[in-house]
């Protein structure tokens, strides 16, 4: 049975991951846009959320399960898409798939994955495919169709990356000594534009509709920060809206996700689920996201670093730990479900777009 970690477990994992990862991969994973202002603000936004616990409630039994896109999960948090997982651990996304399935949380696979989608689908439980659209939309269809054939349950369209923003301390030639022959393997043999990662800079709401029609899957729109954009996504047929600023890796000084989550959730008003990521480090942050209106909260760097530091077993331990922290905090707050965390949130003056 997987045991929860104790103490300052994340500090230990970061240190071990830095030791084991090639320096170029470590710098890439930890890189931020600009001065890192948004990256720091993401974490601080969760810390600024305050709760007013309720008492005289029976919290012996709580239910944190969530149903998303037709699948039931034991816990309302999951693993966000990250690339270069095979540089962290030989089994890469396969290990991540097994760990998420074992702990009962959603798993989102990067379209830049280092393993074939069919292998990933066979390794674990339900999974979603993250995707960028190419300048010529049809160029990415073979990759999308491979994901559909492998059993992807939803498409997560990333909309905040018309092109990759500049990262401090990272250059293309840094990876010269790292074998990346497997990188973006699901694009192999496709048009050169997809192999180079030439993403569309002209995305529109109509692309959400097109993507749903061509894949037949629910479309989750990732990278939304403004309530008006959330509205446009829902109107175009999005099955969920994902509040994200790409982990502070695109536009520096963009608003922190925890600052705008409640406003996006209020605008969507239960029409579709709302997800969030950005600076989530543990169970207390997950509860803050749930209290601010998210239906599920996603961790990106933390599972990746666990994969690098200790492989599949450590990823399972980390997810188990986050779940245990979340369950403890929810019970101590007097809540018995994710929905019951929302009335205990105390407003702290987050920015309103």
C-alpha cells in the first residue's frame, strides 16, 4: 500500500529531481517567463485564500469523488500535461498513467509525449489528450486521430500559446547532449509544420467547434483567464473551461489563476466544469481551488519532479500525499464534499477583470 509522505516532502523531491535530471531539462522545467512574477504570484494566490471552518458537523465520512466527462474519479485533482517525461524517467507517461490510475485521479497527456498514445492508453485509466492546433488545422488531425483511437476521453485545447514565450536560462542548443529522439513521437511522419511545433496564432471560438466535430470528444479549453473568454468558449461548445496561465511560462505579469478563478467560475455558473492549475503545491492549495469554484485542480511541475526523483512509486506517493492533505483539510474545515468548501471561503479581494 502506498504511504503518504511527511514533513517538507516537496523540498526533498525538488532537490532529488535537480540532482537526477540533465541540467538542461531541469532548467527547462523550472523556467518561467520574464522575471518570474506570474509564477511566484500563482503560488501566493493560493496561500492568500482564507477559510472560516464550520463546527458541530459530522465529518467522519466525506466524499471527494468527482465525475468528469463520463468518468468517475476518487479525488478532485489530477496531473496536468507536461512534456519531456521520458527525460525524467524511462517509462515517462506510462509510469504517470499507472500512478494516476492507482490513485484515482485524472491524467492529461501532452501531445508532445514521448510514448505512443496507444501505449499510454493501455498502461493506465481514463486519460485526456492535450493539443495545440497547427497553423494549417488538418496537419494535426493524424495526431488527434491517433489519440482518439487510443481511447482519449477528452481533448484539452491549449489556447494561450500562439507561439512559445521566451524563457530565461533556456536555449534550444542546451539539449544537444540529451537524447530526445522519442520527443513528440506521435507527430512522427506528419507534416513538417507539426514536427517543428508551428502552432496556430489565429485561434478563434470556431476552432473549439471544429475540434469537437472532428474528434467526437468533449473539448476542454485550457488557458482562460478572463470571464468573457470563458463565455465565448462555452458558447462555442466547450465541455469545460480550464483557468491557466501556463504555469507562468508565457506572459509574465499575467494575473495569477487563483486571483481570477472565482470570477470565471461565477460567469460559467455551472454550465460546464471549471478546472485550474498554476502554482498548486499540495492539498491545501487544492482545497483553495475547490473553494474558489473549481471542479478539479491540476498539478504540473510537482508530479513531473516526483517522476524524476523517484519514478512511478514516488508519483504515487505524492498523489496519495496530496489526497491525504486534502481530505484532512476538508474535514477540519467542517466540509464533507468539494462543494461544501465553497461557503467556508472568506473573500480576500482578488482582482476582478
